[in-house]
C-alpha cells in the first residue's frame, strides 16, 4: 500500500466512544506526507479511568476544554478522503470510530480498514515473540519510543504498513 492513513485512538474509559485523542499519519506514494494529532473531549466524559490514564497519561483535565469528536473529525475527514485506513488491532480503532459516529448521530462512511497486527501474524508468524505494536515496529525498523501516544502509535503503524501491507 502506497496511499493510506494510519490511525490510532486512545480512549478515556471503557466506552469505545470515549475517544480522548486521535493520531493520524497520512502516507502518499509510500512516504509520510502529513501527521495530525488532536486531543478530544470524550463522550461519555464522566471520568477517565485510572487504568486508561495510567496507559496513555491523558487526564480529564487535559481534555475538558478540547473540542468534541465531530469537530475534530470534520478536520480529519477531508484529509483522509478516499484513503483506506490502517491500524494496529484495527478492530479496536474501527470500533472506536464507529462508536463515536453512533454517539453523535453521524452517518458512518464505511471506511476500509487494514490491520497491521493481522498482517504481522501472516508475514512474521512465530518468528516474533509477540505481535504487539512496539515489537512489530522494531522488526520493521522503527523504534516506538512513546507507546500509547496516539500520534506515535499511528507513525509506528504507518511504518509497519509501508513495510508489510
């Protein structure tokens, strides 16, 4: 794949719709052409769990004054129009995207998703200890230094996708 958008979401709590940050890396002709990182006021926004805050470091205070998903997506959508999306464990990220569209009553545009985790299993099989994002990225020549930061994870996913999709 030479043209696609790698995407990663972090959530505030166990609700898939509670996107609190989005990272998007747009790849054109096999090279990163644009990167987007946005904090998002999640919905529901009644709490950020200690578990999720421990993972990604984003607190309720970090997002309370940020725009909600529809505003953030209105900025992202035209930039990824017509591109397939890649995510590491795409089931989670597509689930988040669908849940957010649903919560806000937005019509979901049926994006095409590719999963770099599944691709890693096919390509590398048992030659890797596991198929976690940081492990696969390193195998593909990219050192993921800030795991669970949405933009860093999207960059790692883009790198993997260029190498093995």
